[in-house]
């Protein structure tokens, strides 16, 4: 049960109005931490890796660790490649054992976005039980190697989204609604809630068909997160927040224990900090007990 793609768990989340936490990790300690937290909370889980850490740690290594952790876990867990702009690397990760692939061709012209996204969706369908996420519109900010200036960010057109899904055959849609990667420059970012609601109704009003993704979760107020979930965001991406927890907890431990040279204690302190933060997100997203 534990090794799954993202589609089925997100269809359930869409129907029951909660969101599955999709947590970006950059090392094995983080991966262990998010799994342990999700198991404790009995929550479904999506482990995400951006392209840079995927290439650094190697897709086969990450997939092997994922399988080792997931096979013994009593919850559904998906391994997701996030924001990949390279069709060939999408194939590589699918072949390695990732169970959900995001091809992000959103900065291409619309026709090229369709072509690349469909190519990845077709490949994953042939390769096995691998679901595919595509993006329409562009999310501002920085995520891994992708940088989009605020004035370049284009919101997702609802009617175009229907055509995009039909033409590409993707399972999951990431519509740009005004969220941003990284840290928000304002305490109250302008998000288009009505746009998300309309897109949700086009796909999922009668029954869940195409789960929707919220990118750029770090820095949003709890009430904003809950509203996005209530409006149909069934996959909620968290990346920058966990990077800060990783670096801050490591710095704090080393600063307080400067005479120690025990890497295991650093790993333990970091892991405990990450678990605590994942617990916060799981409760906020409403997915505790939903595994």
C-alpha cells in the first residue's frame, strides 16, 4: 500500500476537502523525518525532490531509499520530481522509480508546453503506475533552477486549463493563482481565490477528476492556507520552509555545542526539528488521520 503514485491519494483528498503535504527534501535525513512524522500522524505523504538535489544525490539512490522507507510504512507515500524542465530527466526519474513526475514547461509558449507535457505523460503511462503533474501559468519567485520575475508571472486561465488537461493527458494540474516560490515580500500576497474556485469547479464540481496543486506554501498565513485547501488545493507544496528549518537547526546545534564533533547528534537535532515542522503542516492541511 505504501508505494503509490500521487493521483489516487489526491482524488481522495479532493473529495474529502483536505490537502496532502508535498514536502521538498534535500537529503536522506529530511526524507526519514518527513516519513516518520507522517507515519506518526497517520497522514498520506508526498516526498518531493527538486532537480538539483535529485541530480546531486542521484535518482536511483533517492528512489532506493524511498522504497526502503515506504515499503515498511503503514501509509501511502509518493516520490515526486518537482519542477523539472527537462523531458529527458523526467524519463530518467520515472525509470529510477519515482511515482509522480512534474514536467514544468510553463515558461514555454502554450503549444510547446502542451507538447512537452504530453510527451512526459505518455512516457510515464507506458513506463508504469506513474502519475504526472503539469503547470499552466507561471508561479513567481525561485524554485531550484527556475526563476520567474513577478512581472512575468501569468495566472492560469480556467478555460485554457480544460484544453490543456485534455490535450496533455496529465493527472494533476498546478494552476498559477498568484502564489510564489521562496519568501513572500509582503505579509498579504495577492492571491486569486476566485480563479482557484472556478478551476476547481470546472474539473471537480461533480466528482474529483483532476486534483489541483498549490505551489509556494512557505510564508502564507494559516488562514490563507486553510482557505486554499477549502477551495480545492489538494496537494500543497512546502519547500523553502523546510530548507530554513534544516539550516537553522543545524546552525543552532553547532553554535550551542561548538566543542562536539559528533555528526550523529547534529543529524538527530535536525531531524527532530524537521519532524516538529512537518507535524505543523500536516495538522494545518487537515490530512492527519487520512492515510
